[in-house]
């Protein structure tokens, strides 16, 4: 059985080899694709042609051994006689990219058998190609930020030079030139533009220009200074704006029962204010109502972030605080009905004092010329004793 198995295996190999030899004799390549070197973005074409005996050959393409099912290719079949055919195919690669690099082969299918052409390699070379470029930013004054840049060939290596306002920040010998490169900035006082130049053996490519704007910082310490039943006076501190003076601030307020994310313009208190001063009185508000207030400021470079919403409440109707509130301190609302209690007590005290003084003055008149004693009963009659304060001597003639 072992010898029989080996004999069958040899027979199969012989048949397979004869079939391959027959297929190769039935078809052969007149032209195989050639190696190409191109640059990114250009159009590339490969071509091949075969001569076959028997059925017309079908041509297709492989890249790195994988079929290109959706390749942009065409095919022309021309009969040479009753048994012989010539076929030509052309593979087009528009706007070639790095992913298109590799080995390409033409495949001829004849009488159920495939015959492969020689391999052709597509090599891409040229100016560096950017895979990451610096992007626009908005930052506050003296705030650190990073920008990134990356480019690649072939050919390699690719080195980058950073530019700020068209002035180089490094040389090709600096570690910063290695890709991918990250530019770390400690902060800016004024707006600037940044770009990077990628260098390789073929030349220099320049990235897009990123605009980095220095906008005002978020206002701080938004606080209630004074309030009444129809107004709220607030103040705040401006954020740093770098080299650009603040032009105006915008203050907004809305009732606290409104949805802050969907409030309409009609329901929103919105005022643009020339600054300084950094304070404002919100007028024509509803009494005894909670409001949310926020502020943003603007320079010529842009708007600052908004402050967080700060809750503030107007007083009840007719109320006013006797003095301004210290910044950052709130005082409980004072109700007017306590004044009525104070006035009633004061009136009672004043009336009691007046009555006491009145009776005291009457008593003083009764005892002006003497001293009255308590009345007593003598021999059944009411007798009042009176002591004369002074005695007078009269002459007889005067007595009569």
C-alpha cells in the first residue's frame, strides 16, 4: 500500500506539472509592468500584454499578492488567427498616495489556469507630505499652549523648522526638528502666526499657517454691590487681555426659573457696556425675584469666555437697603411690617410720657400756695387740712 500511494502521488505531480507547462506554453507575456518612481498626487499607469493560444485570455492585477477588484483598468483582446490571441491591459492609479506603494503584477487567466507577470515596484518620492499641521487657536494672555507638525517622505528623513510670524524658531540640528514635532510655548502677550517647513532630500514643503489669537481672559469676582426692588448693581474684575485693551463688556441676566439653555432674546436682559468702569446697574427688574447674571468682555482680537451664572435676588416691593453691600457679601432682605411694630411701641411710650407730664403739672398748680394733706373724718364731717406756705400780717384797717 505504501508503494501504491507513492506512485499515485508521483502521477498527480506529473499531471500538474504537465498542465502548468501546457498553460505556460499556451500563454506568455509580451510585456510585463515596469518599476516606477513617482511623487505624491501624480497619476501613475502600469501596462502588460500577453499572447495566448486557445481561448482569449482574461487579464487582472495584483498588489502585494492581493487582487485589485475595484482597480481602474481596461483590457483589449485582439485575435491573431483562429487559435491565437493577444491581450493588453492598463492599470491607472490617479492621484497616487502612500498607500499605493508596493509590488504590482499582471495576471493572465487562460484555459482555467493563471499565469503571473514579473513584479513591478511603485516607489513614491518627492517633497515631504504633511500628515499633521498646526491648527488655529484662541488663548488667553500668557497661557501655555502646544502646536504639532508631522511630515513624511519618501525619501526619509524629514526634518521640520518652526516659524513664528515668518521668523525661524529652530534649526535642522535642533531636537525640535525631528518628526513628529511638538512646539511648546509658555504663552503670548499678543496674537501671532505659526507654520512649519518640512525638509528632505527632494526639497521643502510648507504647512498651513495657524493663527493664534490672544483673547481676553474670563472676568472674575462677579458680585452684587447694591440691590433694590427693581434693580441690581453688580461689579466684576476684568481678565487679562494682553497687549489689547478691552473695548466693551456684555452683561446678561435672566430669571432663575427660565431654562438657561433655551431662553429667548425677549426674556434675556442683554446690555453692551463701554468699560471702564467694570460695574453696571440692571434696571426695570421684577421685585422679590431671583436672577442669574453673567458677563463677557471683548477686545479687538475676540470675546472672552463667559463667567459662570451668578444668582442674585431683588428685594420685596417698596424695599431698599439703607447702604451698599460690601462686595461679595449679601444681607438678608428686611421686611417693612417690622416698622409698624416699632412705630406702635414708640407711639405708646410717647403717649404715656405726655400723660405723666400733664398730671405732674396739674399737681404743681394745686400746691402752689401751700401743702394739702390727705382728707380725714372729724366728728362725722370730712375735713381737709392745709398748711399755708407763708403767713401775712395785715393792718386792722386793711382787715376791715
